């Protein structure tokens, strides 16, 4: 919920992905607060959900028009928009399972005059999968190397890994929080959206009692396939774990950073012990303390960011959904059953043509 990332990509011969232009628009505070209220379950009003659905589409359309102006292009120059939308609820373990992303695609198509592909997660859920993570197939497209096991790491709100096996197979799953708990704690205590350069976290110390409580979360011990989000790892969850502990606020922040590093690296050590390179993307790629702690737990594994493969960490996820939209429109599957747990490969997304 920090910003809307918008990218313009060119795909040549169905293979080569080239990033042409990119912009990020920060969420307006009021809209961000509305999204947070819905995401954490404070409000489940259908009326509010529908209003938010339209508001997000309006913001997305504005971002797209700004990017087109920056690139001196018109809507006629664009094949399609891949719009993931804003996840406000993800419950793959409910009966029946469901996931909800807002950002009205019909409105987006009308406002931009461009075909829109959205709703990427539903079909995988319908096929028995978790609907997440979807990054591994794209990570494989960008990072995979024959004869070398590489792990792609997305440090967004939640951390997820893509295990790109040396013999060509793909595995992956969510490992736990990356930035979301740290960002929420920073905003709550300092009124800032995030802890720039981890300066606040660096001023604190790991609290062993709190870390032990955080690591007792039963979700962590579940075998993959698995995915999660703010419906589990949120401020209410954190409050429950800090209850009765007298901890300075900066020590909570430092402990949350350690928690993200430990849960991520323990998953890699267990499921990809032969990892020969760690490729980091997402906003957490710019958190020096988080990267330092990841390297601490994986001292013999080279850690690089995605710019080595041609796309800066900030733009990997947006590029991925543009690429997935291309696959949708060409009838190509976008999920990896070994990752999501789906019964079979499926073409993802709903198409809103113009």
C-alpha cells in the first residue's frame, strides 16, 4: 500500500522482456487508510468495498495516462494492461477458498481505452491452488540458469521465494512477513510510511523474548504450498505477541527485521540447501539491515538484486503482471502447480477488451 507501480514493457518474440518506462505514484493518505481498514477486517461494508473498487481504478487510470505521456505514446500504442489490483483479503485456506483484489477493470478499460487483464488469482484457486505466489514462473523466465540452483526472493509486504532448480524445476511459497509489519509499526510509532535505510531499526536491539514469541507462529511450520498476507500478519497479531512485554519501540522494530530475515532464510535452508545465488527484488531490496541479516544467515550464498538481470527491484512485480497479461492474451498458462498446489496449469486472468 505504499505506491502504485506502473511500467511500460516491450515483449519481443514472446520471450525478451524490455522495460521501457516506469513511474510510482504514492497512494493518497485517505485512500491508503481506506484500503488498510478493509484489509485488516475493520470494515467489511459492501458499499465501502464497491466505492474503493472504483476509486482504485481511477488512480490506476491516472497512473497509466501519466506513464503514456512520459513515453510520448497513446492508448493505441498499447497491446494491453495487466492490472493485479489491490489485495484486500486473501484466504486460500477458507472453505471455500477465496481472494479479493480491488481496482475495477471494466472502469479501467473504459477510462484508458486499452484492453485490461485482471483477476489473475481466481482461476488457480478454482483449480485447487492457493492463488499465490505467482512470481516463480516470471522469476524462472528472468533468472533461471541451467545447472545452477537460484532462489528469487520478493521482499514486498510478505516475503516469497522462487526456487529455480538446477535441473529446470520450479518451487516456491510465501515464507512470512518482509516489510509489512515493520512499515506498519513505523507508521504507528513515528508517523512515517517506512523506516528509511533501517535507521530506526539500527538504533534498537533484538528482544529475544519477543522474537521467540514471533517464531512460535504455527503458520511458519506448515509445509508448502502456502501463502499469506495482512489477514494474518498485522498489527493485531503483533499486539498479541507484545502483550505483557516491556519493550522499547525501536527494539520492536529491530526484532521485526530479524524475524523477517530468520523466517526467510530458514525456509531457504530447508527447501533450497543447494542455493548458489539469491536474487532479491521488491522494496526490501533497499533495506540495508534486512539484507545484512539475510546474508548473516546465508554467509556462503552470493546475494544480488534483480538489476543484474536487467530490471531494478522496484519494478519486478509490475513487470510480472504485464508479462502475465501477455500470456493470458496468448492462451499460455501463468501458474506453476508445484508452487500453488493447483491440480493443473491454467491460463490466468479475466480479459476486458476494448
